[in-house]
């Protein structure tokens, strides 16, 4: 199952190719603290760096200068150069890679992966269940705070049949009185089963954002197969940044590349990933209703 870090690597490979566009890289020769204003790189590769932006793990740092003899790199603006572009200053271990001027910083890729994850909802939902015994004297029952809708409700029959049948008459209440229901979410049941029998409510909730690099994709609540969708959507979201970079003619490289890579090429790539995403989303939405039927023939709110 892909982790958050593996998804980041896949997006960068999609956008940059596996070997076509290689950034200049060095490595830390000593650990680095979150407040350090200088750091030491490997002496044989420190010359790969230059004044400007470097990336270590998920942090962006502004470099002022480096000493090719000692490998010491000075941070521009002292502490102001740490956590550049709204990244978070952090500690970094020895041998961490130092990448000069990354085309797609890891922090930005992670942001767009989570944005793509959130955008799947409500077209694709995360389903969870809560069980409770039926009480003949009670109509309204609490639901978890994360619930945003109800998919279906079933009640256990008495007897050897072992049947949990759809309960046709219910109402989801997203504005329940906090005094009665602390989560503010509840369900009202207007049909009953034998008191004491189990009632199962399958409810809808949004996905959970990925945070740590080793977070498995399934932490989001979605199955592993949906990882392709958020990779394609993240690529679609990141590619337009190349259009704005193309308009900046201050660098020789940008000037030369503008004549070779047209805005139409970038737009075509965006459309390609958009088409892959739209097709995959339609397939997964149909599959969700097939895998988890909501008994809409029998019940409603």
C-alpha cells in the first residue's frame, strides 16, 4: 500500500520524468537543528548548490553562500531564511538530501495531494458504521461527530434467520441539540425492531488528510485503488505552475525553454491528467454503489 512519501515520489516522477530532469543534489554531513542558521554539506558535492532556494526533506531554505572547502552553507537572513514559502523549520538527520531549486517542492506536492484527496468528497465518500441496541421508548440516537449523512440503516430480526433487514423510515439530523447529543449529530428511527436487537447505521464521513510521510493511503479512509486518482489530480493541479514560470523571462533557462515548450503543450498535459481523473472518478463512483448498496428502494429520510 502506498505511503504519503511514496505518493509524493510518484507525482514528482510523473511531472519530471524518471531521468529527464535531474536536480542538483548534495547531502548533509552533520545533523541540522530547526533553529540552525548554517549547515554542513558533503564537501565533494556542496558545489552542486547555489545561492537561492534549497530543499531538505520537506523544508525550503534560502541559501546565502557556501564554502566549498569546509562544506558549510550559510542561511540567508539567519532565521528568516528557514521555513521559506510557508514550510516548517525542522530538524534534519545526517545524509538527508539537499536539493537545489526543486521544480516541485515536496511541501507543495503534499499540499496538492491532500487537496486532491479532499476534492474526492462528496463524489466518493468514506463509509463507517455504528451499532446500538434498539430501545422501544427512544426515537432519536446519537451519531459520531464525523458523520455528514447516512448511507443506510438495518435492524436485526429475532429468530434463526440471522437477517439484518433495511429499516425504511429514518431521518438524519445534522443539527441535533447539543444538550441531548454532544456531537450535534443524530438519527431518528420511525420504524422499529424487537427491543434489544441490534441496529446498524452506516454513515458517511469525509476523508482524513495524510500528515506523516509514512502514513498509509488507507489512513484517509479510502481503499488503496483510489491512490491513482489523487496522483492524477495532484499532477493536474501542479502543472499550471509551469505556465506562470514560463512567463518569467528573467532567467536564461526560462527564456530558452519558452520557445521550445509552448503553453499549448502544458495545457495538453493538464487535459490529459484531467481526462484520466474524470474517467477514473466515474468508474469508482459507479463501483461504490455496486459494492455498498444503500437500499434506496426500501428507505429514505
